[in-house]
C-alpha cells in the first residue's frame, strides 16, 4: 500500500532568514527563495495536532525529501526498550545539506535542538543497557561524514564526540506523561559541511517530539531546556540551573561574530512583583558574569533584560545567579543582527538599559565617533554617546539653538555664527522638533554638515521621523538623548538621569500631565528662583515663556539627583553661584535659608510617581547597576 504523505505547515520566516525545522514526522526548511519540506521514513504518526494542521494545507508543490532512519528505533522515532537498544540514529538526506549550509551562512552559526517526551506506549525500563554513556540518562549528539563508510552505511563503531547529556530524576523509569525535555547543542562551525545526522541515547523510554535547526544559542530555560556549546556537557535536571559556563561558547561565537552580527545576552524574567512603597525594598536580581557583578532592579511590565556582549567586561566567563533566581526564567546567549549603513555608519541601536552606558568602553564601539543605544524599557528613545564635545556639537549644536536658545528658536544658524557659542554638554530632542528642523533645512536648501545628515538617516531608519507625503518630514515616535565621553564620570551618570527623564517626558502624556500638576503646586519662590536660573545662565538661556520647556526642565532638575540631595543641590550649589547672587540675592537667601525645601518636596512627589510606574526614581532612570 502506498504510504500517505502528511504535511506540516511551514513556519513563518523571520527577517528573511532561513529557518530549518526537522520534525520526527516532517522536516521543514524555508528561505526567501524556496520552501522545502522533509519527511522522515517513520511508520507511525503519533501527534494528532500535526495531522490536523497538515490537512489544512493545500496546493503544496514543494519537494519532499526523506530523512533516513538508520536503525529500528529511528524508524519509530522512539526508544521503547532501552535495555535492548538505547540508541536512535537519523541521517540528514543529502539534498538537505545545501539548506543547512545556507542557514549557517545567514545566521552565522547553527544549533541543533531536540525535544524528547514520553512515548505514547510507555514501557518500564528493567535494566540499564550494557552500552552506557558515562553520566547522563539522556544524550544527544551529531553524526558526521566520517561516521559513514564509502557505501554510505553507518559504521559499527563510532569515535568519541561531544554530547549534550542530561541527568534527570524519573519515577518508574519513565518521563511523566506530557513532560518534555529539550536539549540543544551548537554544530561546530568547522564541521557544518560534514554534518550528516544525529544520535540519541536514553536509559528510559522516550520519543522524539521534534528536532530543529535554529540560530546559534547557548543557555538554559528553567528545568525544561538546556542549550550547550559545541563542546557539549552535562545538565543535572534535579537542580534548578543557577549558573552556566559561557567560556566553552567563546570559540563558537567568535567565529560567527561580525561587525553587523554581535552576541547578545538575554534574561527572560517572571512577571514583575508589585512595587513596594519604599525604593529600598525594590526586588532585585544579581548575577556575576566573568567576575563582573550586575544588579537588575525589577519594574512593572518588565519581561526581559538585554546585555549586548560588547558592553560587558567578560562575556565568555562563568555566569552565576546569586540573588533573585526565582525571578529569572531563562538565560540565553544568541547572535543579533545590527546592520550598518552602506558607508559603515552605525544606524541600528544596541538595545539595553541606560545603566550600562556610562561605563561602556569606547574601545568596543562600532564607530569611532559615537555609539548608539535604544532604551529597552522605552523603545524609541535613543541614546547617543559621543567621543568628545566636538563630535556632539557636530550632531546637535545647531539643533540646540533651533530648539531652545533665546533669540534663535525656530531658525537655522550658519556655522560661522555658531563659532564661539556654547550648545549643551548633553542633549534631548523630541520627534516633532527633529522633524521641524530637517523639514526647514530641506525647504530652504540649508547646508547641513555630515553629522547632521547622518543624524537624519538614523532618525529615519528608527522611525523617529518619517518622510512627509508632500515633502519634508513629519514626526514618528520616540526621542533622542546625547552625552559625551568628554564629561566627567559623575556628570555622565547625572546626564543619563537628567536627559533620560526628558526622554520619558517627550513620549508619555500621563507623565507630562503629572509634571504639570507638580509644577503648579510647587513653592512659588522656589519656582521663581528656578526660572531666573534658567535665564541668567548664559550656557542655558532657556525661553521661560515656553510652558512646555519650563515644565520639562523643572521636572528634570527635580529628578536628576536623589531626593535627599535635591534641596542641598539648590541651596549649597545653585543659590551660591556668583551670577545668581548678583541677579537674585533675595531668592538665593530664601533657598539657602529653607535648604531648598520647596525643591525637595517637588522631587519627592515626582519620584514617587516614576517609581510606582516604572521602577525608577529621582537620580536614577536605570534598572541596571554595575
């Protein structure tokens, strides 16, 4: 009787990558050019959902290629009697190999992942098989060209090789019904062309649920999944993973890393606990990686934390969860694409927390003049870190005068007129302002410099501004922030907080409304002092008639340092400056006498709000500290 062919729906492609998925019943490979389905020569179809999904697919003309089972267990996709035969051997069909090579080319590296479950017909294991792998009830490894003789037959004796091993406590010699175990291992980059299949070993009855080729990954997910480097290793499922040795993955990732493909460490987090009343009681996760300690504060709606590898001291070291392990669901190291512009300029931001930026080594930047980041908690807010003030001025000085400088607002100042004038040591701009700036420049054919043209490209690439149908530009979503390596470290931390709060102000209406209320309720004399400071300082020269600007700057000065230092910052610093003492002696005396109490009160109100909503506080927009 002719065997009925059962089809499994193709997985959706992601960002035009090749995706190769091998199921026990069906192996699916897809690319932007072709879609190839692979079928093993198994006799049994066990998963009813596969059948139902398959029957919903019609008009398929893709090529069907078999995946060859090399022993009787392979034909069943199961090890039912491990005391008799503890191995499954499966060979990748020769026609599949170009798809494997293509996936490796696009992804940079490959991992092969296998999911195991209890067989539908469960058999109790009576004895441990004579053939036994040291340590581990389950094991998974690869077959290579050298494992086959010249006729294509699997050799009787196989050489030793790295294995992904799993030691798992089981009752009655079998996996509980419905439970799955997933093992993954990197296919060595130098061996991809020789990759020919896989072997599975088990001392208990198991069945293969799925085998999948996926992008390079190492890490763990609870007690259900463990992803090894190409060197393999042992996973003890009797203990919740609290550590992982990324050292063994160094070679795998170094081979695959390019200027546009970088390692990214990710922590998947449990739903955030309710925010406490006091910031000192905020839940935290603490881990060490390669000797570097990193603290992560929990916040509402926080699902993950991302750490680009080039921002860490030693990515390929020992990882250990030391606090808050119950809040971490998974830890993984993958590659992520960060495409550069055609001329090598950085346009794709590195996603992370602002707390990582101040200590980020300039030597690891993707461009010598600047590095670009996106705030993970607030997508669309970009941070520029520039090599020095000159680079920062090239990007933003003209924009500063266009946006905030009294006497220049709304105008484009020529280079010769900017000579000797100060912009800012840190910057912040909303999408509407950026769109207006570049629209005016285009409509008047104003000569922008190279960095400003690059800035426009970055804004367009990230959707902060968009090309308007009738010409010019319109606002998209987001904001930009800038600081410089030339600033002292304590100022870099202050600027991250000050400018970071500006970024939130730009994108969140409820926050703006809360600030407006705090502004109206602020101590009148303290507010008058602040207005005077904004206009007296030549380096600021803010337009105090701009209500939006006044609310924005009031908020940032209330939140740029911790609440307990806000009053003294005004009383012992700003109120004692010579320029302020000459301009406003009575107001300076008032602020000093009250020790800035009006500012402390406003700071506390706003800090309470941002803490309960986002887990941040006065003096800190970051959730990560190191």
